[in-house]
C-alpha cells in the first residue's frame, strides 16, 4: 500500500471475486444473510472483505464483527469513480468480497450524482458482482418467483447469481417456491426458515449499534449456523465473479493533523473510509468519551460525530469535565459536530419526554427530539464559511438521517444545502467563530 492510501498496481490487479446481497426492499433479510455469510466463510478459513452500499453508518460495524475486516461504504451518488476504485482496492489480499445492498436493489435517487444514483444495482454492475437476491417469502408462494424473475431480467440488471428465500414457513412452502423458481430457470441458493429468535434489535435509525448489542458474537455465530444449515455455501462462493478493478484516487484527506474524535455510544457514526483516509495521510486520531466525562485531548481539532445524544442527554448535560475541556479547546482551535455532535454543540436539547437539557452552548442551536420529524436523504452542501479541512466555497456530498427538529438556530448558516434533486434544505448548519456544525454527515468532498 502506498503512503497516499492508493493500492499499488500489484494490489489493484489482485482483487478477489465478489457478490452483492440485494433484495426487493428494506426488511427482507439482507443484513441477516450478509452477516451469516461473512462469518460462515470466515469460519471456513476464508478472508472475506465486506462492503456496504449507500451511506449507512451502522451496518459496517456489524460487518467488521462478522468478517474481522473493516467494511467500507460504496456510494455512487456521493463518491466519484476514483474514490469507489480506491475503496474497492481495500479488498486486495482477501479471498472473497461480500457487499450488502441498501433498500431495494434498484432504489436510488431520481437525479444522478457523482457516478450514479446510489443504487446497489449500479455498484454490482460497476464491479462485476453477481447479485444474490434475498426474498422474504412470508405470505406468498409461487409469486416469489415472479418477483425474482423481474429483478433478474431488469434492463439494468447486474449478473444474477440466484435467490435465497427468507421466512420459509415449512417444507411444503419451500417446495412450492422451488418448483416455480426451477420452471422459470432461477437458481435457489438457500431457504431460511422463519426464526423470530434471530432478529437483530433495532432502533429509530436502524439496527442497535454493534457495540451496544448484548451478545453480538453469539448472535453472529448463530446467523452463520443458520446459513451453513440452510444455504448452499459452495454454490454461493462458486457464483462469485472477479472484481473489476477501477482507477483509484486518494481517500479524503484529514481536516487536521491531530484530531480529537469523540467515540462512545452517543458519538459513533463515522464513515470508515474517512478514518481510513485520515490514517493513510498520517493524521493522529485521539479518541475520547464525552459520556465518560472525558475532556478532549490536546489536538488541532475536536470532531464530534453523529450518534444518539438524545438517549444520553442527561449524562451529557452533567459531564462538566467534557464541557469545560471542550470550551477551553474552542478558544483557540476549531470544533466541528455532525448531526448528534451538532446538537451537543448547541444551547439545549429537548428529549423525547419534553425535558430540556443544557448542552455545551458553543452554538445557539436548540433542538427537540420530542417533536419528532424524519429528515432523510442525500445532501450537497456549498460552504458559506470554512469547515475544518474545507474552505468556504467548497462543495461537499453527504447524507442526513435524524428525527430532531430545530427550535432555535440564531447563528450564521454554514452552507447552502440542497437535496439530491437540487431542492433547498432548511437545515443549513451553523457557524460561530471556530465552531461549526451540520446535520449532514460528510461522505466526500467534490474534489476527492
């Protein structure tokens, strides 16, 4: 690996074969199948490289726990071809790639972004990965084959490996579906029985974080056993095809040399490729825990990622050492907060019960989780003021996903923010001196 984080020519030319796990929609069982396959193949002695399509910041931590390798997001709307190529190069040295799609296989934005609409099907086509389609067959039988046929013969269909049936009610149910699949020339790679005891716990932004799962290792091991018992692992591996290498570019550069990074249950939503780029460029990342009432270590920048501050608002309000240390840092050095981190930089946070908690007060922002409203989608931010690592005027690509409502936002806007179709978004972020914050999570600058 070169110092700039780009795979060498030898590494880029030695990428392993891969598959993408897709589905007709969310809740079909993609994550169950992905985690089970990652661990089952790892248990068989293979080095398996996971990826996640789209801007999901929770699933990659589960992937890492299952595979033992860092998982990276691949996002065609926010990332250009060079960045996608650089991230695919992280698979060098592995035996197999397993990428997990997001939402439905063909779901994406209406307006294309940097290298696509963000759809999982585009990622599969770009890298030559056949799709294993996970079908939740609860409440249907032969109709499942019609669904699979439509996905396999879509005009923009990637290579099609076959189908894994999920939520199979019993032997008769399975036989009915398999016969229709065979009649239509579709391969069934597995049939998973209905198992309510294997459902992963969820929260309002998706799965409960990997670090908060009560017994993640046991859960992943049980998913691997499920796939070993009810899927044809040999056929699944044989369906993988060589990963098509792409011309890479450097990963996003760090916003500072020494970065104090908040990292605990309230601050955990950081995209792995950003941390990888910061490390590759030689930045020193210094983790600390606001929930443990730790002051940020001496650094050039404090970065507060997103997470779940609304679930820990009382503890954060009482974290006097953290608040004092952050204020001292902010007198001379920049602080940036994303989403939950932005909320903590504000004056106050109103929790789901309507209780107002004082936050750090470095910005005038007041947010409410009591007044829940979903804010979701890709974002382009044209900076009106500098953000650490990016000058005023720079264009950034990112994503917003939260339920909080702004009650007060007295500070100057950080950026002019639009959605994937170019429509203005009211959540512009804020800036006050060296303090900046935004509800959008940065994925990549447009220059990367």
